[in-house]
C-alpha cells in the first residue's frame, strides 16, 4: 500500500501548490452592500441544524438489527459487540442533530464541517476543504467526506427518499456508508455531454468492509488503504428531465478475525467492490412538486480474498445486491414512493480447507408517503416488509414501520443533483 | 492522412476563432437572458437556465445546468436569494472559476434595482413563509427595474469586452428609451385598473402592480410558498366581495383550481399571465412579455 500513500501525498501537494499559484490576482467585484447583507453576514459561515427523529416499530421476535448481523454471507464476522449504536429501538428514536457550517475559506477553497450530534455523543460526519479555482475542469477535496461513488452514498440521511438506507448499503458499508478521511480528485471532461471522473484515496476505516483488527497475529497495514474510482455520465440535455448513469469500483485492505470452536483464525487481504447506478428525475414544472418524479437504482457487488495468517489457505467471499426506487409528487407537497431491494443474488463464502458455501437471498419491499409543509420540514410515513435469509435458522419475515420527522433551521441549504 | 489531419486542425482552429470572438453569457432566468440579448446584440451567445415555464425557486442543480455554466464567461443571476437552492452547486460543479461570486464573470442583477418588501430584520422568521431577507426578488417585472438591469449588464459586458463598450452602452440606452416609449402606451392601456385592487396567487406581482398603480388586496397563498387552504380561500372570497375585485392574476405554473373556485363564487376573472419570457409564444422578449401581461389584464 506504499504506492497509494506516496501518490496521494504527491497528488495533494502538487495540486494545492499549483492551485494557489495558478490564480493570479484577478480583479474582484466588491460584495453588494445593501441594507440587509452587511459585512458581518457575508463573512460568517452559513450555519444550519437539521433534526431527524422517528417513531419506529418492527415486529420480529429476534430483533431486526440482530437478524441483519446474522444474515448468511453478510452478517457478523467475529466482533459482534461493537455496532450497538446502529440498532433502531421500537418507539421514539432521535437519529441525530446535524450541525453544518460552510463558507468560502478564501480565494482558493471552500469548506464545510458537519457534526452529527446524537444522544451517545458527537461525530464528525464531514470536515473538508475543496478547491474553487483549479483549471481544466479539475477539482480537489481533502478531509473527511462521503465518497461520491454511486448515487446515495454522498447524500446525508435527510436527503434520502426513504427513512432508511438501502439494504445493500447497510449490510456492506454500515449506517454511515463510505465516509472516511482522504483526498478526492475529480475531472469534468471537456466533452459535449456531462462526463465526470473521480478518484479517491481513503484511510480505509470503514466499520464493515475495510476493517483493521487489533491483533498481534495480523500485520499492521499503513494507511491509506482504500482507493475508489467512479464515473458519471449525463448523456442527454432534455428540458424537463435528466438521466445520469454511473459506474464505480473500489479496492482496499481488510482484516477479519474468526473465532470458531476455541480456534482463532486471523485473515488479512483485499476487499473490492464495483457496481453501477442510474438516476432519472422529471420536473413537471408544476408548483409545490406536484407531478415530479424520480427513479433511481444501484447495483453493488463485493468480493473479498483474505489470507489466513496463522496457517495456510484463504477466505474468499462474494455478495451482491441492488435496489430500485421511485417517487412521485401525487399532490402539492405530497410524495409517494416505492422501493424494491434484493441482496445475496450472489452469496458465497469459502473458508480454508472447506467446501464453498452458497447462501440464499433476501428481499425487502417498502412504501412511503411524505409531506413537506415547506422546504424546511418533512413528515414521512414508511412501511417495510422483507424476507431475511439467516442461514441455518432459515428465512424470517419482518415488518417495519416508520413515522419520521425532519426539520431544518438556519441557512437555506442548496442540494446537489 | 497528413492532409486530413491538417484539414481537421484547420477546422478546429477556425471554430475556436469564431468561438473566441463571442462572449458566452448564462443567465438564471429567461427575462434576464432577453435583456442581455438586447444589450449584447450579436456580440454574445446568451442562454438561460430557467426556460420561462419553470419556477426559478424550485430547480435542481442538474448536470445540464453544469454543462451550461462550464463555458460561461458571464453568469447573471436575479439574486436576493431567488436561486439559493441550486446556484452554488451548479457553479461549483462547473469548475468555472470565472463565474464564482466576487469575480467579474458573476453579476447580481439586483444591485441597483428598486426593492420592495424588505422584511424588518427584527421580526424576520421562517414562520412568515418563503420570504427573502433582502426583499421580494420578483423585481424584473417592473420595466423601470429592467432599465437598471440593462445598464448593469452593459457595464459588466464592457468590463469583460472593452473594445465593444460603445455598442453595449448604445444598446442599453436604446433599450431604456424603448421602455420609456412603450411605458406611455402601457400606462394608458392600464389606466382603467389604476387605483383598483386585484388578487394574485403568489407575491410575485408587487413590482408590476406598484408601477401601474394597482393595489393587491390579498394573495391566494396564505403565506409565500404555502398553497391555498380552504379557510384562506374563504377569506379571499370575502375580500373580493367586500372590495368588488374583478381580477385574479397568476403565473401559468400554478394550478387554476383554487382561482376558478373563487371565481365561481365571486364572478372575478382568472388571468394567467407569464412573468418570464419564453413561457408563451407571444412573450418572445422582455418588451413582448410586458405587452402580453398588459393585454391579458385589459382584454
């Protein structure tokens, strides 16, 4: 992983230096000084707080978050005591309060810091600076941020069209998706159609797919340990609708500890994933979102190949999944949506010296209805029903219901496509 | 082979030359685009993000807009937070540093216009609905404001392209005199409405009504951005009956249902008129847009 390390440093250093020198003192226009946008307001960062809470009920005996850890091929791999915070409790839940600060830093960078405060403490979701003046369609970003692969990964929870994450994301990357410390370079190609390429190098600290275990029997891999690449294409320039297609892939270091029957097996190796995403949005032109429609879908395949450290042989596995969802503005300010998901169409694992095991697939169907009294508040009702393949314990069906309330105070946010 | 490559290079450089001669201007709304076209004449390629049928409050930062912004030499916005939900993601996404706010390639058209509805900062609250801290952003529907905007655009084009300064200045001056000339006709056509009250759907007509001496008694929206509720419509009906109001005025993108329900009960006339150029075949440019609004209100 040394090449990753040095190339990342080189890339970041060169870009930043070039960036600063490339912008000679351009004549600038003094900001408007009307009665309301005084100097104080324009220098302060935009501040907003988004509160996300929900009432939740699920009907399984075992507890759905526990079931998800047991899911054949996806579930727990040794350390089960860690991710307690991911579980939703029946009853009232305060997901988190998201505090966001953003501003132009200077003539060269813009920056954003986003802290998610929950009852268990505060967590830095994002803290990054991004260049604003690189030439040739380039843009560089450094800090902690959401990877821009796929479509839903880069979105904050309040931007999702459903109250919960797609199953494949939750099972592969955990509740935060791929959110890590690193650098990103993206390039808007000078083509007549929208074509955006991105490369990211991350520390590789994901809680599910890019784990570094603490054990004397495992090598200590230096960071950065994860590389991601993606491309997005918007081939048409329709007046009322937009279609965006994407491809992505990532590869990085991963470790697992398996404890079975008193024996401890330590594995170290590579996990990679690849997939495709598509999103279509239609703007009806009517007021209050009536008649607007979105369709989005993502497919995700992951493959791991880990070497046994205390012996010979390797642990290999492959899982996949997809979701497809659509929403439609049925009335002014009201949207209805449907989502269908499957995981484990490919679902296999092979441990050293054993036969390859094939596991079954799981599915989930969801329906939601949301109401937005204004741009700053939203109430959402959602029902999920799914069959979860728990391996030896068989398939279990579970219902879930959400009533979610999201509201935002402070600066008027702007959302990306 | 060499010959073919040579031809291709020649063609490429030719297209680059013709391209380099013209400024690329992207405006957020179509009325801004029309005024810019008038001021720039043949010296610029002008395009608008909003088509005229779209409400500029509620756009998404689509890849299409990023592509438009990418090649712009000048970006002109209405400002006053009208485009706050999508402008920066489009500019960031375009990686075009020329058009970032604060640079000569970014023009806020509201700089010198006459503003209305500036809320008292002491009581400003989101409970007031979709109000804008720096005032009501629908200022361009007042032809006097359009003259200020044309002057600002001419000044900025001059800064970016000094050799054509005279043309820009002349075109802006011609636009202003055209407005002055037309104003007499518009005023006399609108004379029967002078001093009268009307009802509008959204608070997007206040500048126009002030210019032509029309009172706005009440809006169909109980608060800006909140769709009409039955209780509020009852109040609208009472107001219309009490003040003998004859006209309910709204933009084409709002449903006519609420207005028609009120009209049925009161006998008022529902007038749908565009506020942006290009949303109606008759509103091809800014002057034609005002002509059309006047015609719809007075026919």
